[in-house]
């Protein structure tokens, strides 16, 4: 993770109830890659893109708009 280039925008999205990428893991990730944007889809697990596609799209769309601007 420490080899990631901070000049390259990075968005990480996790499901709020994910047992695969836990809140603790997300915190450790954010500590290592502090420049990354982190987002959570509350109420969904690891497969949030399939279970909550509209919420996932909204996060991606917002991030892309802010990153491109």
C-alpha cells in the first residue's frame, strides 16, 4: 500500500457491515494511505455493489465529479 502513488486518485468503498473489509481494516488502510478517499455504504456487507447498486453509483458519481473538477 505504501507504494501507491498519491498523485493517482483513489476511492475505496466498503460495506458498513462487511466482515471482509472491517471498520478496523479501513482505519488501518486510511492510516497507511491517508490521501485516499474512503466511503462506506451503511447497512450492507461485502457484496454491497450488487445489493445496493444505486447507493454505490451515487458514491462513485460524486467522487468522479469532485475528482475531475
